[in-house]
């Protein structure tokens, strides 16, 4: 920055200074930029215009300064595109940052810049100058004005937005440090074992991808994205829609999923603006298996399609048919990287030759399989030391004494359901929320392992999160950003300990397991547990990570899943249900709740509350809207706290039942639901709960008027 400041205006006609400013600019470390600016720097008219413009003083008014910088930015962009054939957008932003450090950031890639700007509340179509300034203003508001007398403070403020971008753009998997091809000639390729295996064919190719970008600009839901794809290809089978979404998001890195919404990634933003396939070059060359092989081979000499297919089959020994190689060649043709010459051979286009210049490494191939996949046996010698059920029951009863009332037959079902199969130890506990499913699973696991600590290394509770679309949350994943390291996961750690200790039982509890689709994130586990088959984890060299490449599914590992069935969860597929032993928790007896004995409520209020909750449970049970022990405990705790404030006991009961019991009421017109509402109203009226009666009465009116009723409306 000091060098640039002292060089203006005196060195603006100096060749070395201009080359340093435009081509060797170290402001951003994301690549030097591959668009050659030499034609512009050699043009006397451009140099004179540039020298005049950057020596003009900036207006003091912030708005006027932004307008002036926008005009300068656009003038540079237009002139450079004419003189250089393409716009060196990364270099353009870096040069302006070096000259005007108070107005720009080191996020020089326009796509990344606008991605960050949108995440910080900016508009998707804002000019880059406005985006730079808005980001700086947002940070200055938080941190205070920058100390202009301290060069280090100024530099930190300029660089901080890049750190913010890295934090918010991280999808949990990591990214190789590459910028788009126009931006980075020195690319860093992923090892072959870490790359995506080819490109899935898509009708319309590159033009179809471009057609999706405007719709994704403002964000779309999964359903909306599927409909956009369906409109572009009405003949597409419904099962192929998710495949197409993965092509756009994962194979081409054009969008990212944020909760339930798909939005353009930085690459997608760039491609939407430029419509230039070169925006995809760095990603395809470094992260898609086979692309660099094709480009490198054709850079030597054109070849026939058959020889290219044969070469690609050697790159990936698993490509035993021509389908995957042909699809990859089809995409490169659609992107204008390769074409057929007058000798009917496949050759590089001008774009392809530019891509070939970026391949500065020797492309890697996948190794041939060193050993066959062993499917395992359905009968194994099980050496796991399980306690007898009487021993298990005694320990379990001691663990839950005063906290939980267990049905001995239910515990016996869980124990037998888990261990009757020699390998597949998988049970699912379902029922109403707050009925003690997780507590039973956890205390059973502790009793089984003969331990009392919740943090014991043979028992692990794993809360399932929405958005688990693949096995990586359970089995870990290769982390490309750390150069071939493997990031483990709690479930994998437990599984590896179980495999190394086959005589002891281990238990994984997947809490709320249907917040995501189990058949997706559990897929390899479900397959392996069926036959004690292998779980393939990675193909890294053994000296890079302590995680083994593959592990046989251990027969001493039990998995217990808990789930609730409501509008926030997913149903279970037959693939999951066929492998699991299912127990239901629906029959809740209010009087069996262990907290009745210890509650400090006055006897009369305690009896009234127990009678009320029992009657409400009986009224709602036929439509499975009754409540579990968590709700009972909350009601008692509320009354204990609230009564100390000396209100009416009836008012307190009215309020807590309204807050803890009634919100679950929902249903469609049916004789059962109508009767449940009638019985509920009767119980509430008999106990003088006026507020609750009014709410249930309004639900009954909704049911008559609209055919459905729900507490939340």
C-alpha cells in the first residue's frame, strides 16, 4: 500500500510499476489472475486515461465518492474488456483496493464479494463498489472508525472481510483454496481419491445450468428448485430431480443449501454475471476426476473419442462401462472446452487451451482395488458379554429410582429386540413427546454396560440434526482444506472403540432420529449391519490419519433411535423399519408419574391436579393427543412456583393447562376428534378452567366452519 501511495502519480507511466500494480499485486492471496493485462498496459491511450483518472482527488462527500468510484470501475472494466478480450475482474478489484484502501476490501473476487454483501443485508444486484463500501461500513459500525495513523490497523480492517467471508461460506466440508480460473493460474488439485467421480449428464448441458441461475439468485426451496428443473425437462422422472439438484450444487458448485433454501454460491453469482464457462475451470480441473486428464491429453495431441473413453476407464477402474466417461466428455463439449476438428478427432478449443495452461501438475488416477469387498457372514461367533436380564433389570431399576417408572415387560422387549439378531442390534422407540423414550434408552445403555456415568465412553447420545443428507455426520469425512486429513465424528469414534473391544457392548443413541431422513444418513450403516459387512471410510494413505480406511461393522454395537411423529419430522422408510425393532410409548398413566410423591404442593391442590390431568389424558388418548411425563412435571413445577406468588389456584391451573396441554390440539373432522374435544371441554368446565374452555370452544367452532382445528392459527 505504501509503495502504491508513493508511486502515484509519478510512476503511472513506468512499466515496472504498472506491472507490479496490475499483475503482481499482493493485496489478495487468492491467485494472481490469469487474464493478461499486457495489451492494456502497452496501450498508450489506456495508460494516459488511467493516469489522469487515478490522480483526480476523490470527492469529500461519501455519496459523491461512491458515484465517482463506480464510474471509474465501469470505465476500467469496459476498456480492459476491449483491449484484453476478457475482463480481469480480480485484478481490477485488487488495483482499486491498493489505490483506494478506505473504500475497498481484499475480497477481490466479485462473486465472493456479492455473496458476503448479500449475507450482510445487501441487495443481490448492487454494484461491486457499493458492496465493498457497505461491507466496510458495516464492520466500521461494529468496531469503530479505523485508526488512519496506524497502517497495520488499516490493513487489518481491509483484510477482515475476507475472514468473515471464509467463516460464513464454510459448508462444514471445507474447500480447496482455489479461485475461479480467470483468477488463479496456480491451482491446487485435490488428490484423485478425494475428487467427485465424474459429472452426471443433464439434458441441455451448460445452457440448462445457466437457465437455473436467475431463479436461484434470490433463493428457492427444495420443492421450488425441483419444479424449476421439472419445467426445463418435463420428461424427467421424479426420482431424478434430487440428482439434478446435486449436479448444480455439488458437481458444479453453483449453489449452496442454507436450511431449506438453495442460494447461489460465489461461483454461481460470477457465472450469472459473466455467462462464461471459464468460471467453472478451477473447480472442474481440481475437484472432478478425469477433467484434467482429458485436457492434458488433448493438449499433447487430438485423439479419437474411443481412446479418450479408454483412458478415462484407466483413470477410474470402477468405470467399467462407457457411461461415465461419455458423460464427462459431453459436459466438456457443452462448456466449449473440447470439440471435433476437421479430422473427426476430439481437440481442445481456444478455451480448452487456456484450461490446459492451468494444469501444472501430473493428473492422478485412482488406484486399482487392492482387495475385494468382503460382504461378511450372517452367522458370526458372538463373544459379546451381555448381562442376564435379571441383572440388567436390577441395575436399570436402581438408575431410574425416583425419576422414572418403567414397565418391566417394555424393558424386556427392548433388550430382546436389540440382541436377538447376531449382528443387527437396532431398535426404535416412538411415541408421544416427553414420554421417557430418551431416558429409557440412556438408562438401559448404562445398565447394559454396567456403568453409572452419562459420559461413559461405551455410551454416546447423538442428537440428530435437520439437514443430515449423507453419512458424514455419523462417519466423518475427508477434509480437503487440511490437505487430506480425515475429520471424525462421535458415532465413528464409538464404532471404532466397539470394533476394537468386541467382548463389551457399546450403545449409540440417535435422539430425534427422524429430524432428517435416516435412510440417507444411515445408508452405509444399515447395509453393513445386515451382514457385518465393511464400512469404507476413505482412501487416504495410512500415514495421514489414524482413522482406518475401512472397518467391519462390529457385532457388539447397539443403536437405539428415538423419534416423534409430527409436522417437523420425517416418516421412516421400509428400509429402516425392516432392520429395526420398534417399541411404542403411548400408554401414559398420569398417576404413575414418580414426581407426585415429592411435589411440595398442598395435598388438596395435588389431588385436584392429578384428577384433572388424568381426566384430560383419558379424553385425549383416543386421538393420540395426550401428554407425557415431561408435561406433567412442567405443570407441577409451574404450580409450585406460581402458588408461592399467592394467586388463585384455579387461575394457575387454567394458565398452565392452557400453556402446556392445549397447544397440541389439532385435527380434522372425525367422530373421534369431535368427541375428544367434547370430553376435554367437559373436564375443563368441571374444574372451572374458563380460559381453557374458551379456547376449546373456539376450536370446536373452527372444526364446524372449516373442517379442521388447531391451537396455532
